């Protein structure tokens, strides 16, 4: 409460705490790490929806074009920040093209 904004970073194995975290009024941002070799975005979706319903959501990870399309159709853009890891500037340009075409 002493800071102007506060946040927490979670990995998919910690999603069970989302209900408790969204109930904390002083918590402004929840960052969730998307690990494509683990829990799918489809399985994470209920947690992402819960977070974005009351907090700012930063979703961090190695997204594919299909991932971005899925997120576009299933999450509102308000209070959503995608922090994308990319291999190089060419991949970054392709991802930005996808984002600009679907959002």
C-alpha cells in the first residue's frame, strides 16, 4: 500500500492463487507467464478472464500467431498487456502485423 502501484508475477503452476489475488484491493497488476511447453492458453483462459475482470493483466511469453488469434477472440484488450518474447526483428515484425490485423 506504500507504493503507487503493485504487482505480482505468476507461473502456470501458481494459478490456484488467482482467486485470492484478485480479492486484494491494493494489488494492481498480475503478470502471468505463458510457457508453451506447459499449460495451454485454453486451460489458462478461466484464470486470465478472472484477472482481467478486476486487475490489469500482463501476459508474458513466447506466443505464436495462433496464440495471438486465440487471445484476441477470448480476452478483451482493456487492461491487457502482452509481453512477447521473440527471436529476432523479423519475428517481431510478423507478430506486430498479426496484432494490428486482429486487434
